[in-house]
């Protein structure tokens, strides 16, 4: 019996291969948030406008989220490992370009290129990782480490950026990527192998263009409306973006193999799971960015200390991701989803007492309490979404869940960040479009600086209150619309003999790696 078990025991090559894969994965996640604490330094160096600052922050997430499913198909056609190697090389070159960007537009362009590379990495890395482990239980454990590393990357990104910026210039947050990426390119050919695919993936170029164009046009209009007010041009761009998005949705409903299968949203459990993947990340990204500016530019806290203040929440978020499967086994998915939203809402409400004269304690308490909710969301969403649909639709469900996370990160900066900009424009001293631009003006009187700080804090409170309200509403919807017996109704045949959840996690991860509508076999 022992000899039979050892047949599937992974050797050192498998574990080394996993370690090599996790490096780029951690970087892709970190780069979604690494600029949150760095933006005051970037503002000082490049002087971006309100719109440019928001684009520099969220263009990365928009590109990753828009292209994840497409690059899953491309990987099927041309080879996962080949795409992974190409993506790592492109990510390194784009990071180098971003580090030495000399203008806001150049930084935005290289951030978009980093997002393009990041979209090639995630589905391919997951597929190549799964190929290293033959035993489904060991594969699920490796995938659990993958998920924890990705969540940890999001959480520690601001802290890592703050640590680097306390010693180096702002471009160091991108240069730190290069050693890890070079190590991957050197070792990957010896430790990893190509993933065999059963058939060529479908690449719907028109749908991809529609989704990217519709999102970017719509968000462009929202940002400029918040920063500069209404104009005919902004209205026309916004309407064009909405029209393209409607065209995109209508096209998906007519395709046999859509890029995003909107018919899955007819299932209320799936819909709640996807929104739970999007909304918490939107709240986290917006408040993490605004809190970084608050700590440094309002309270005058050095960036190293600001990074350390973010660590308790980041650590609790990461630990919660790891323990959530055990929590779900005790209280069930429905209760866990409601708990997620209540913790996030409670944490966000703790930001309301912060003021321009102080509020560090409230900030730490907020990140710790909300971190529990964020951790539950990151760990639970994909599995819940996949379990809500028939097995043959698992690929689409998991790909949409992964996309919702990335888009949530970008939409938080775009929409909630624009709300903050709007509040500052209405409440501030009306000398410049953003808080950073205002502080950069020469010869400001102390009273004007105080007015600008108060206006920024008001914007932060408005964002926290709005996001908290949305989480309370979604928690109530979950409580009313999701059946109590969610596990019994949805879990039959998918994990009844798998109490630890390893098989379910493996199914989710393999479905994500399968990239959309292609059939992802459930182990």
C-alpha cells in the first residue's frame, strides 16, 4: 500500500516548480495594489492630473480583468507554458519601462502593458501548476497555496511599496519585479513542462475588443465627469461606452461559446457570488489607496511607518483566506457570505471618525475588521460560483469569478476614487483638481491647506460610507435570496466524499485554468 501511495508522491522538482511559478503570481497580485502608498511620491515626481492619477492606478486591473478569459483560449491554442514564458518576459520589460517613466501618460501606457502581461500569466500559471501534481488531493493543496499567494500579494502590495519607497525612489516598486522574473525565465524550462490541451481554444477578437473598449470609454467619462464636470464630449464618450457594453452583452447572448456567459446570472446564487467577488475588492482597493494618501499627505506620517500600519490588516486578511474553508465547513456558505459583508461594512464604518487632525487608531481597527471580510470573499467566491452551476459550465463560472475580482479592484479606484475626487472638487479650496495638485501649489496659506485636508477626509468618509452601505444591502440580499440549505442543494455529487474541500478547490482552479466555456472536467 505504501508503495502505491508513493507512486503519486511529488518529487523535489514539483515543489521547486511550484515555488518558481508562485514568484510571478505574487508579483501580478502585488502590482494591482503596490501603487496605493506610492501615489503621493508619484504625484510629486510626475504631477499627474486627477484623471491621469486614477488611470495609473486602475488601468492595470482593467486590462487584466478584460483579457483573462481571452488569454485562457490563446494558451489552449499555442501552449500554456509558452504563453507563461512570453508573459513573464513582457511583464519584466513593462515593469522596467514603468520604473523609468518620465510622464504620467508614459506610466499609464506601461501599466497597461503590465496588465496585458498579467492577463497571460494567471490562467497559464494555474494550468502549468496543476500539471506538476498527479494526485488530485496534492494538486488541490498546491492550488490552495497558489490562491493564498495571490490573496497575500494583493494584501501586502501597499506595505511592500511603502518599504521600498522609504529607501528608494518611486520606480523601485516596479524594478523589484525584475530579479524574480529573471529567475523564473532561467529555471522554468528545466522545472516546468507544457500543458497538453484536448482542443484548440476559441478566440473571439470582436468580443474582446468590445469589452475593453466599452469599459474604458465608460470609465473615462465617469472620471472626467468627477474631476472636471459635465461637458458634451464627456457625455458623448460615456454614451458611446454604454452602447458598446450593451452591444457586447447582446452579442454574448447569441454566441454558442461566449466570452462571458451572461445566462449564468439567471442563477441567484451565482449572481450573489460574483457580486461578492467584485464589491469587496472595489471597497478594499479604493479605501487602501485613499488611506495611503490620508496617512502620508494629511497626517504627515512617513511612508515606512504608513506601510507598517497597513500590515495588521494585511496579515489578518491572508490568515482569513487560509482558514475560511474550515469556517465554511462549520457555518455554511450562506452564513459565511453574510458574515463577509457585515465584517467589511463594519470595518469601513470605522473610517468615518477619522479626521485631518488624527485617526490612526481608527484606520488600524478598520483594516483589521474589514480584513476578515475581505479574506472570506477572496477564498469563497470562486468555489461558490462554480458550485452554483452545472458541471459542464464550471469553466465559464470560474472564469467569470476570477474576472470579477480583477475588475472589482479596478472599478473601486475608478468609481469610488472618482467619488472622492468629486467630493474634493465640491468641498475643497477650488485651486486644483486633486488634493495632491493642490498641496503642490506654491505659497499656500495654512488655512487653505487645512481646507484641502478637510475636503480630502470628507471624500474618504463618503467613499467608506457608500461602500459600507452597498455591503449592508448585499448582505441583506444574500440573507433573503440565498437558500439556507445551499451546501445540501448545490453540493450533491461535488464534494460529499471530500470533507476537506480539496476536490472542490481543484475543480475551481482547473476551471479557471481552462479559460471560459471550454469544458473543465471535474475531478
